[in-house]
C-alpha cells in the first residue's frame, strides 16, 4: 500500500471518528457577552499605548494602575490593573508592532515545559516566564485574574494563565484576539478547564499559525488551539467553533494565495470596530468551514 494511500485512509478514519461535518451548528444564543469582550479588547489594545495613556484608561475603568513594563530584549510591553471592589486583577500583554516580521520570525519549535508538563511554543513560553517572574509578587491571593492580549501578546497571555493556574491562582478568564497557536493536541486538552475565549476575524491569518495540514491529524505533536473560538462576522453576526472545527478553518488558506488583506484583518482596530457592532445586538449563525477533501489529496 502506497504512503499516499495510507495518508488518505488515516485522514478519513480520523474524520469519521471525530464526526466532522462541513457546517458547525450554532450554539445557544446569548452564549457570548460582547460587552465583556469589548472591555477586554480595550485593555488588550491599551497595551500598545504609552504608560501614561494606559494609566488614564485603566483609571477611567475604575481600576488601579498597578504596574507597567517593557521587556527590551523581546520587545513586549505589559501592565497589571487591580480593582479592589471586585477583587479582580487584569494582565494585558502587547503583541508585536510589526506583524510582517512576526510572521517570518515566529519560532515554531515545541519544547517540554517543566512547570505545566505540556509542550509549548518555545518563544511564547520564554516571554510568559519573564512576565510571570515580574508580576508574581504583585498578584493578590484570592483575587480573580484575567489575562488578555492581541496577536503574540495573546499567545503569551494564554501561557501566562497556564503558569498561574499551575500555581493555584484563580483564573477567571483568558481573552485573546488574533492569537496564534501555543501548544499541541495533548496540551490543548489539558487546559480545557480554563475559561479561554479566542476572538478572531475570518480572514486573520495569525490565529491559524502554524497552518494546519489535515493530513497531520494523526500527529500527536501537531499545533492545536484550546478554548472557544468566537468568529466576528459582518455587522451583528458571529459564529462559535471549538476543537477540530476551529482548526479546519485553515484549509481555506491552503487553497489560495495570501496577501496584504490578511494582515489588515489582524489589526486590533478592526477587532474593536467589529466588537462594537455586536455590543447592542448580536446574531449567532452556523459557520461553514468550506473543507474540500479532494483538494487535500491533490485532486481537481
């Protein structure tokens, strides 16, 4: 039996076992609080601003501006805000300011992480460890902690939440925007107890990095997303995907060339604009993955 035929059999068996369909059904209406998502998006966006601007925004939201720092060697800025009334702390981490370079320079190696026992993206986990070492003395025992970030900042925010969870901190929610993948299938499964919301736009390439090849479905070390994916569609519409349905969105990008439009759809400004449209009224609809099995095998 040829290797090509074996691959075809493996992918078909995997898809049958996982009950894959071309359309993901809509979940219950009202399952997404867009007002809260917008609030987290504002904090994620603030990480791109100056320290004085961050302070003003944090205080206007009735939080205390607790800490701000930029780590020079990895060019990541982050801040900590505290609300004593609700006993909540928010950690926001800035992504790269040059997404074109980030797409070229992303270090894709998965490495064993001793603290979590998972295999994590080498570069993102290194950044998360540095942020955690700085912020840990400032975190208040018993307070709820929310982490957020855009792009690479979202990846670091997720791994940071893993470290906090390993040390028994109270993680309320992880909210990321345009976040690339950070772990493999096993790792994604082991952190499903965390409340992870990944917000994406349909044509943002970064959440699909590294691109998913469905023929690798049986590879236990393939990169995999965790949590719930909220896809911001036109006007008031949105969709929700999880697991393999979320991963298969990458298939559309393997069948047509990438262009500058993908980078435009990654900008935090667009995320804020699309979220704002859904804070008053939002309509949950099914999402079609447009998966073409014949194209996967190189057929016309």
